[in-house]
C-alpha cells in the first residue's frame, strides 16, 4: 500500500536567505517570486537592515510566506551578563519572528566554553535558557526550534549534534512552543536518523536540506554546503521519514558556500529550484508511490 498520510500533500520549497547571502533582501524576494517560490526563510540582520515596515511590504508585494527566522541562541558557552544579553536577544528575535509572520525561530545551542568541556553540563545550560524563554515564545506564538548541528561544530557553534540529543534537551517543554529543526547536512550521517525522526514526531518544527561532500573548505568548514544533487546525500529516504513523522511544512534549502555566493542571483535561485525538484521532490514522490 502507499502512504495515505501524504496523499494530496505537495512538498514545497522555501528559499532560505543564507543560500543567496550576498544579495539584498529586496532583490532576493523579488527573484524568488519570479521563480515561482512561495516561501522564504529570513535572517534577522537583513530584516533589521531594511526595517520591519519595508519587510512587511516586501512580503505582501511578493506573496512570500516566511517559513523561519534564523537565528538566535548561542547560550551554552555564556554566563553572567553575556548569557543575559544572549537571552534578551532571543526574546527580541521572537518578537521579530512574530512581526514577519514566521511560525518558528531557529535556536542554536552554542559551543563548548573553554573552561568546561562537559557536553552534559552544556546541555543543562541550554535547557535552562529554553525554560526561561518558553513563556515568551508561547506568548508570541512562535516556536523555538533547537537545531542540532554537525559534530564538526561542537566546539564553536553547537553542543547539540544529534536529533536524539536535541529531543533530550527539549523533553517536557510544551511542544507547541519548543520544537526541533532538522537539517539534512547536519544529521544525514547519523545511523539512528530514521528512528529518532519517528520519535520526534510533532516536535519537528522545520526541515532544511543541502548537500554534503568532501573535502570541506578551510578554514571555514561550514561553507561546504552544496545544491541538492551535487554531493553524496540521498534525500528521498530522509525526507520520507520526516513526512511520515507528520511534518508537511515548506522544506528550506539552506546553503553556505562562497563559490555559490559568487554566482548571479538568478543562477543561484534557478539551481536551487532545479536541485530541489530533481533530487528532493521527485525522488520522494517516487518513493512514496512504492508499496510498504
């Protein structure tokens, strides 16, 4: 039999603004609209640069809905005044997310501090921050989405590196206001991916894709992300598990790559649309048509 839960549901692309990072938000939104894209993942700084009023007009003029706002958090390696500033920054980001109509705000845990290399103690600091922030998220109607990052970045960006770990950190917090964001680049390697996604269920607030290949660029390994289909990731089974878990929202393509950023804006967008269609959407459709 087929997967009846997915019948009639079309997976839609969302263009995360990171993929077109060097270009102005206005140009990105207008080019996305011309390409037939209906969703966009915004970043805080470009919104602040043009202002909330201009951002709202731009979204209305282009018909784009916001799938996420990136990013806030980075609390695991902070204490005292620095931690308070980070938490206050998340609250402002939640308010901004509400203002642009985003259902979620990406929350990055932060890396290991120099003086305490214990993963579990860092988790506790992340958990404490989420507990403090949850009432603000609930009041804003915006979900905090904890994103596990690839283990390469445990020291610099995120002590949370697996789906299971993210679920452990958010366990017991209201699912309506605290979820997780699953990024294929960060989690495809995990042999427990499919079981952990099934366990996540309604905790899944968002899903992002980009491809992975070696060698990674140096000194910034993060900038090795590729268009879907240009690397080694088999997206269909990953995405099928996400869908079976109940997530049917827009799927963001989020790429960090300096060579890609040098391309013309229209080229980046057309390759994003094509890569998503050929290597994410169409293989998933074929997989879901197969009996189980």
